């Protein structure tokens, strides 16, 4: 999972942060973020909301 403190330095809005989290996770997995499982996207969204 991605460290939220890194993301917060570059955050401008919630949707941008979520897209960046998904993009980074996709890069780690070697796939486009569009192809991430919906459950994983929900997990990333929940992670961001609780780490804010």
C-alpha cells in the first residue's frame, strides 16, 4: 500500500488524490489504473479518507 504522507504533499483535491493513488497502485502492479479491481479502488478510497 502507498504511504499517504507522500501523496498529501502533491494533493490538490480528493479526486486528484484518489486518481493518483490508483495510478501509483497500478504502476506498482504493472497495469493501468483503469484495470484495478473495483474492490481495490474502494479500499484505496477508504484508506485515503481515514488517513486524511
